[in-house]
């Protein structure tokens, strides 16, 4: 591996980490966060929820399996910058078509390697996520004061709206890939490809629409249901999306939201949101489903959370009837899901599409499907799908979830017959 140029990571509190340039050279600024997944770096980089953030991988070796054209979650890399400990010197995977470094350079993603990522993780855990900058090439030679000034001039994530940056410019449709049951309109706030595929596989024609869509434009599609995707930014800065969702809820259209969509449902119901100290970003987060007692290992990527009572049923402040917190994060007791009891709507804070990550929560797409199918016959029955979950019949085992995704965790062969 060739010797790389010097680079420096500068945090807004003045702490500095020296290393080597990785990917493109130059300068970049954003919010420094850490992601704990041991795998799935390609999905992480192409997840639009990471827009505006400099992502550090806590796993020490990154790039081992290269990159390919099948695993990206969107059409481009979205991170503002990238931090790794040890870039792989070789690529070893039969699916790889190029190196990770190739993609970082081609897409102008400024990164840094060779720093003490354990020390940086502890610092961000103790001090919280903060603005940062990576400087390499000629920018590495700037005075320390000038580099710090550039970092502190960057916008803070609190109050920042990024949906327009990551949303589709024009609506498009992905046809159902199994027996059609209806259609779902996805408000693209930073949608991942795996989510679209999960809904299409369950019989939905999937209409992906821009975040700027109006309520009248939305209902010209005659959707059977509405879905709010994951995405970056502060939910408090998304007044248009909150107002749109409130009208959807008033019309009684079945609704499911994930990640950012969970925060927007919370705000539409009248609850507040707040910024977490360092967020949840990884694929091994334990979450308790309060109604069934199951603990699921889940994939997360969020820096904000809903502020709602953890125990009991409450009247929603915005007048949408009763609701309750359905899921709780076991690491820090953060709200991880909301169930509405008088309207057909629910949400979770994590990623049931599991790209990358475990498949414990893929049953949530089945629950949504059941809600939509049932709504055609009875609104009350549709509400009951989420309001009264049963322990045994909608809690797919982790192995069943993996099989649905195309892999068997107990063998080295995927269900399509290819060697894993």
C-alpha cells in the first residue's frame, strides 16, 4: 500500500487526531459520529441518513471485502467524511468489483485513517457528537486556528433540515414483486433501497414521492397506505412533513414510519423530540417490544428521539386519540416505537429492513401488510393489528426472518444456492 499524505481530524472542542489521508484529499466538515457495526460499511456509506455527518467506524479493519454494485442503499455515498483505523490493504471477496478507496476517491469523500478510533469513540461518548473537520493535502498545512475556525463555522445538526438534499426529485414507482394487495406512498426523506424492496416483496406497488409533495398530490395516487422513511436532520425542522402526516392520520389512511418517520409521527401526535448525546448507530442494538415481551437485536442510525411517556396509554396532545410507547431501547430506555390505539398508525425508531444488520424485526413489514389488507374490510380491525399484537403469530423468529431475506444463518449457503 502506498504511503498516504498526512491528515488531521479536528473536533470543535479543539481536540486533534493526526493520521493519514484516506479517499479523496482536501477538507470536509460535518457532525462527527461513530457507528459500531462490524460489517456493512458499504450500506453505511450509502445510507442517506448519514448526510452531513463524518462517520467513524469502530470496527478496526474496513474495506476487506471491497465494494460492489449490488449492496448500495442509494445511488451515491452520502457521508460528509469517513474515519477508519486500518484500511484493508487487499480486497478479498468474490463479489467485489473495486476497492472502497476507489469509490471514496471517485465520489470526492475526504477521509482519514490511522487514528486511535477507540480514543475518539470514548471522547464522543463522553462529550457527545460534535462538529468536526478532516483536513488533508494542502489543507493539512493550514494553521490549527484556521482549521478550528472552519469547523466551528459549520452548521450544527440541531435545527437543520436535510430532507430536500436527499429526497428524490421526481416520483417513481416500483411494482409489487408478489401478489398485489395495494399501493403504498413512501415519502422519501432519505429512503434506502432495502426498504422499497421489502414493501414490494409484500405485494405493494411502491410509489416513492418527493418530500415536498402536497396532500392533494399525494392522494391523486390513491394510496392504500402511507410510509415515512428514514432520513437525516432534526425532526423539529420538518414542519411540512409533520403537517402532511397529520392530514394523512385524519383521513384514516394506514401509516407506518421508521427511524426519522418515527420521530415525525411522534411530533404529529403532539409529542416532543430531543437530540441524543451521541445517538444510536450500529447493528446490534437491543430493543424490547413491550406488548409481546420479545427482545430484538436491531439496526439503528439516529441522533434524535421522541419524548413520550414510557409507561401506559396516554391521550395524544394533538388529539389523535390514545397511543402508547410500544418499544424501548434497553441500553438507555429511549423510545423505539409508537403504537396508535384509535387510528391505524405505528412506527419504530430502528431499521426493520436490516441493511446491513439482523433480521429480527422484518415481521414489522408483515404487520403493516396485515394492517392494510384488514383496513379494506374494517377500520377497527386494522387498528387492532398494531394495538393488540399477539406473542405467537406476528413475531417471526430470527431464522425465519433471515430465510425471508435470502440467507440461512445455520449454513454457509444462501437460499439461492450460492456459497456465502
